[in-house]
C-alpha cells in the first residue's frame, strides 16, 4: 500500500553559482513507498482544474491520485482523477471547429462536428474504472523503467456519450472490417516519431457499452481528460480510451502501429528479468484488484479491541464476486470474508468492502485483501512480473501494529 | 427545410429521457512550469540542450537507479524510436549526468533556483 505519508520539507534554494538569490521553495511531498526509491513525489505545482495530485511529470502531464481519495465512496471526483498523456497535449480546443474524421474501411468517410457526434445515437451513461496499464509499476520488484506510478493511476467515473457503433454507422462499416483505430489531437513533438494511436477489435468496438464520451461525472470532459471527446472501453485499460478524439479509422487487418504492435504488450508466458524472445499480446482487459483504504501501512491499531477495515475493490473486466481478507503469505491460510458494499455502478465500477475483526490480539503482519471476479479470476499471491510493469494485480499487503 | 433539424433535436431530447443536453464550449488551460531545475553535475549542459524539450527535470530525477547500459539503451530508444534530435557527441555526457544524478542520495529533495 502506498497510503501517503506526507512530509513538508523546505528546499534550500540558491545552489552555489546562482547569479540571483532565489526564494526558498517549500514543497509538499508524498512517499509512494517505491522499493529502493526515489520514492518522494511533489504534490505541486497545482494543475488547472485539479486538486492535490501527485506530480509524476510536468510535460506531458502525469498526475497520480493520492490513495486517500479512495478512502470514501466509489466515484473519483474529476479534480482528483489521474492524468496521463503520452505526447504533449494541446492546451486549447475550439469546439465549433473540432471534427472527428471517420474513415478507413467504411462505406462513405465522414467528418463529424461535435453536435453530429452527440446526436449520432441514444445518450448512454456508464460507470467505469479508468486505469493505466502501468498502474503500480513503481512497486515492481525487480524495478522496471517507465512512469513510476504508485497505485493511484486509476479512478472511477460516470461517463456520458454515444455508442461508438452509432458513430461508426454514420460512415457505414465496410466489409472485412477487423479493428477500429483512434487518434487524438496529441501528436509527437519530433518528426517521424510514432503518433499515439490505438485500436480495438471489431467485436469490442460494437459493444453496447463502448462509448464516444463527452461527459465525466456530469461535467464536460476537462481538457486534461481529453476534451471534447474520448473513447471509453469499460473493463479495458485506459490506453485504449483515446483522448481528444479526432480520427476513427476502420482497419481490415492487424494494427502494425507502434503503440499496438510494439508496446503496451505483455508476455504470454512467465518471464524474469533479462529474458528475451518470448511471445507477447496487447495488454487489454483488467484483472481484479483490491485495496485497504481505512489504514495505511504501518498504522497503529488498538490491542484487544475490535477493528473494522474498509477499502475498495474491482472485478476488472467482469463484475466483482467477493473480497477476502488474507493473512501473511506464510500465515497458514487464514481468510475472512469481507462484506461488499452496494453495487451502485455495475460490473465495471469500484465497489466498497468492509470487515470487522472481533478483537485485535497481535500485530497484523502483511495482511492483504484478495478480490475474485465473477469469472473466477483471483488476485495472485505473487506479482506476475513483466519488464513493462503492466497489469499489476498482486495482493496488496500492509502491516498494522497493535498497541 | 429549416424546421427539420429542430424537430429532430426535439425528438432526440425526448428520447434521451432527461439526459442533459450537451453544449460544447471552447476550452483552454495554462499548464504550470516545473519548479525544479536540474542540479549541477557533469554533463548537465548536454542534458539541458538535448533532453529538456521533452523531459521536465523533476521527471528525470524520479527515475529508479538503473545501470549504465540501460541508460544507453534508453537514450538510443529516444533517438531511434522517438526521433529525438540528440547530438551524437552529447550521448556519453547525458549518460554521465544521469549516472551522477542517481549516485546522489535518494529522496534528498533537490533544490534549485528557478
């Protein structure tokens, strides 16, 4: 668990050789408990429309949600939702001039205004978890390169939009359509570098809950979250949820583009550091995950008293079936069933759980929670390590001291 | 003809069962500047000239410790895959700097004048 231990340190400005006296900067920091460090991250500077966020990168922005945001409720407010851009993001969008080109293997390519998109079909609302494929990467052991996220590159929101299939129908899907690819307004800063474009198979594209969305928690999508439109694929990692959508392209074959064919892939077999020449597949559906949010790692609890633990859980690409509190790995398999909170948002939403221990008789060492989804997928005891740190789903553990 | 679009819109609104009518307004934001600058170290100038256009200093200083060969591979990836216009002569200096930055004690806040 990477529940934040906040510290405030004064940064002594004015390194030797500085021509001008600089003001002393005080930075509020959070400790993500990344093994081996560096583990402290600033909670500043503040970004427009955002509350306190863990600043992983300034440009293009990578902002992580502090774990305390998940301590209450199941919806992540817009101002606390994590932010992730691969390439520099445009900082302004003219709504009237924005167009979405629908082309490729279609009957008749079209260029749609925002109003034409919004009226392409029935307005649909769905609550779904948006989670980066690399969420929790910084906790990988051995460590791997890439954005060093704690577990806060996730959030759950209500998304409003129209079905992708209704937008596709405006152009008419051509015969032998295999995949649908999306591009946004974010483009590489260097000539010849790969644009961040992503595609999904046709059967996923035609799902009733795959959206071209403009609404996030009943507000227009903030620019940082992809205004004016983003793709929503409930149950799949957010790499497919292309932001600032500007192009929809129907493909008749496999997608050979960089971010599908070469990255955002993970091994089909167990691997260890240094392994090469194994087959990979795109990282797509999310596994179940769960977290204790009522107590941080290392917190103190009252000896001899009852203890209620609470948290959040997700089923991933299927509904949540159950959550169990589990003892230490070598603790003899002690398990206690947790009580699930109401199913308010459907299978792709966060759900709360709680469990009360009648009496704390000792330290609670390396306890964790383990989610199981309705397909019987269970969080594993050990990390499924991969060199990109994708799809972390291992049981997350904390230790509580009884006194 | 003019009556037709508004009639369509009206029908859609009815069909949407109280869904809020979406109005798309222009949007713009101003992103904050990085409050952290790169600390002194060998190769700092090469990093400033070749890397900081895309990588903010705070991000560079948050990377986990990796061996020199991995930094070489990272820089190669930036040049070959992402077409970063890096001066080939600057590459060893960039790697020297990253190795130096990572040899500093972890989690010591790095101070710098703006």
